C-alpha cells in the first residue's frame, strides 16, 4: 500500500497491514523450526517416479522409521534405518516425526 506524506489518515492502515504481515511471518517461521533428538524415530520423504505410471498410483513416498544418529547442523541430520544399512545425511525438509503405525 502506498501513501503520500500529505495524507496522514492512511498511516494507520499501513501500520496495521505491516503488523498483520509480521504476525503471519512469525507464525509460519515458528511452525517450520523442527528439531530432532538423537535416537528419535523419524520418517524420511523419498519421492520415486516410475515412468508410465500415474503419481497417485505409485508407492508411498515416506520411508521408515529411521533413527537419528547425529546432528550435523541446525538443519542437517545423519540418520540410519538399522545397523545393517549405511548412514544417510538429509535435510530437515525431508524429515517428519514418527508417531508409530496405526493399529488395524
């Protein structure tokens, strides 16, 4: 929103709009800060595309559960599925908390 210096009536509208944007950004950033503890179980997002098959008919894209081995930085973790598998280094954008499988 643009205002001129000679129109002080719209200053309140501009300030309110700025506050709304700041509140929105603060809520969004707060919800995206994800931290995992060492030993915590997590899901790994691993998309696979098979040629000639519709995406909705392809296999699941979340694998796991994996276990967090190390925290390499604020957004990069070293994870492992079990002792038989190699460690994988992944970004937090590809991780989600493992809450267990639903009982059927």
